[in-house]
C-alpha cells in the first residue's frame, strides 16, 4: 500500500514538472529589442545617398520608451514624462519600429492609423 502511495506521489511530481516545462516553452515572450539596435547603421556613401533620396519623407525623429515599447513624437507631452533610463531617441522610419514590436502612443498619434 505504501509503495502505491509513493508511486502516485512520484508520478504527480513528474507530471507537474512536465506541465511546468510545457508552459514555459510555449509562453516564451519575445524579448524587446535592445536600445542600441536602433543606432544608425553605417552604410556606404552611395547606398546612404540613395536611401536619403528615396525615403526622405519616411525618415523622422521619434522618442521611444524602451520599457513600454511606445513610440512618441518629439512634440508629445507624454514622451516628456519618460524616465531617462527608458528614453531613447530614434531617427528613421516608423515602419521599422512597428515591425520590431513597438506601438504608437495614443496621445500624439491620435486620429492617425
């Protein structure tokens, strides 16, 4: 009788461990991009001038909250409240930020899609 209780307890522990591993493996959250990933990348002068000519309208300056992953315009009052350790200035295309998991601020992008 004791052996059966021991085996039942042992099997329960193993099942709980397997369940925890399963939950941990399926719930892996995407790690937010590192702030240094948004520094300007050096490209050849020719490639850079082509990009500047083609995408001048897409390159803008934004204020990022790297903790909440929110994008703010430089004129946004909410962006001014970001703690210095969470604040990053980004110059580039907003589409790149959106692809990396950032979302637009509800205040400064109100009415825009």
